C-alpha cells in the first residue's frame, strides 16, 4: 500500500467539508503516508488539514498545501517534488 493523497475544496477555510472528516473517521490508514491538499478560490487553508489529521485513524501525516484557483502543472510538480515524488 502506498501514499494516500486526500484532496478537497476549501470553501470555509477553517474546516474541510464534513464528508471528508467522516471519511477520516471510518478508514484506517495504518502506517501509510497521508498528504492532504486543497483547492480554493480565495478561502484560506486554515486548520483544515489539522482537522482531518485529528479525525483520522492512523497514517503518517505530511504537511499539505492549498492551491489557489486551478494550479498550473508546474505548481503541482513542485508540490509533488517537495513530497518526494
């Protein structure tokens, strides 16, 4: 089993959509790396990654990112490279 990427839209800044927190509570990530990322049209990433981590069962959580608008290919590549991909 490999790395888990959790992507969502950040619309309120403080929390991810409730369905993602519920998903975190139901899935056991074991010892897998988990990398959250979000897209936004202006909302701040805020503490949403922390809320996901707190709701999750297991996983080795890495620092996530929030892309403003639609990220360019180079932005995504830089993010992936920063994560070792």
